[in-house]
């Protein structure tokens, strides 16, 4: 059984990005990412801090907007507009979730698709579906990298994705399809989830329920990717998969922490470079 090491693979990707950033810098091309956070949700603050740290590591400038909780929709839209128009900024990241009084969809839709490094804008989603160049959403794109760089063949394999959210499940299914997997997507209306999961050569779980998937959902020798992140009462992290029960049955599995988690930020850094290369001045 192979433990897929997301820490190591994400580090490899960040080092590749660092090299590319240095090359672009040598040509006089600097890269900047605007990071917009509204309010001070502790989990969001940790993510934002980690994103800024990754920027520093690879040599991308991060331009921080730390806005108070009571920021209005108009104020936030004005900042997005300013970032859209600033030629120095290559990527715009609005940390989600936004406080409840703000309209998330309107904000994400306002981001210039050429700076949509999170890959959530409908233009980016459309490009992903038709296979055009553009930004891929970071978490599912990170999963594809984990599989490829661990030597897991996707072509022709039975792939089952549990979860159909816009940020993980749906794009995950699309990216596996692009790699020629045969893809089934499961959700809360799926009948006999266990039997469907047991068909999977590659099982990707993004269900948002701690340790939901145990060994009875997994075929012998399957590859299991756990996207879930939860903090339990002892402040320990766990995933959507019951790792201790499932791991012995698999040929390869991602742990939590240290699996999918670190990949998301590495792919964000990659998207910032992509932005400069595709659209930068
Ligand atoms: P959502 O809550 O948006 O989506 C969960 C999905 O799981 C839904 O499609 C839902 O179905 C489905 N689901 C829920 N219960 C069941 C069930 N009993 N049987 C079958 N399907 C079910 O979650 P996200 O996609 O945003 O996130 C999933 C997990 O991944 C979370 O733990 C989150 O913290 C983590 N995550 C990790 C990231 C990382 O960087 N590693 C990034 C993003 C998320 P339906 O649509 O029918 O309601």
C-alpha cells in the first residue's frame, strides 16, 4: 500500500513554480496576487496566511485586502473592480465563505476571468468543460497531480466521485473525464452508494462528513483520495474516509492531513504563473 504524500508532491510543484517565477522575473515579468478577506473567520485567516506564505516562497507578490466584517457589497465590488483594472495584478482571490450579508455569486462573477486563479468563474468552468486553456479549480486539479505524480493511471479506469459541489465534486468528475477515466458522480440521492463506490478503481471522496467512508465501501486494491478536512474534539484533523479501516484494503491512499490539503495552495501558485503566461502584459 502506497501512502500518497501530498506534502512532498506539493513541495515539488512549488519548487517548479518558484523556478518559473524566477525565469519570468529575469525577463522583467513580475507576478502579483490580490488576496481579499472580509471579516476574521479564524479558519479563513489560517488559509489566507498560508496562501501569503506560499506566495512569498515562490516569489509572487501578495497584495492583501483585509476588510472589516461590516464591509458592504458595494465596497467589496469596488475593490474587485480596482484589482480587475490594475495591470500589475495577475490573480484575484476572494477568500470564501464571505459574511452572510454579502452576495458571494455576484462577487465571483465580477472577477475578470483572466484573473480568476481560483477557477470558479463560469468562464473558467466552461473552458474546463470544453477543454480550452484556462484556470482549473485548485483542489480537483491538485488531485489529478497527486494521481499522476504517484504513478496512478487514470485512463480507462472506473472513477467514482462522492460529492457534487461546484468547487470539488463536479470539477473533479470533469477532470477525471478529461484524463479518460470512466466517471460516476454520487450525491445524497444516490441509491446504494456502497455498491457504486465498490466499483471504483479510483474513489475520490468529497462528502464533508468525518470518516463516513469505511472499508465496506472500498474494493480491494482501489486507490482512495480523501478530500475531506475536519477537526475533531481533540483538535486533530481527519478526513471523510476512515483511514485506519480503509488504508489496508487500498493500493494507494491519501492521508489527512498531508494528502489533498497542501495541493490546493500549490495549484493556486501554478495558476498565478499560468495567468501571467496566458494574459499578463
Ligand atoms: P459540500 O458540502 O458543498 O458538498 C458535499 C457533497 O457531498 C454534496 O454534493 C452532497 O450531496 C454529498 N453528500 C453529502 N452527504 C452524502 C451522503 N450521505 N451520501 C452521498 N453524498 C452525500 O462540500 P465540499 O465539496 O465543499 O467539500 C467536501 C469536503 O472537502 C469537506 O470536508 C471540505 O472541508 C473539504 N474540502 C477540502 C479542500 C482541500 O483543500 N483539501 C477544499 C475544499 C473542500 P448533495 O449535492 O445531494 O447535497
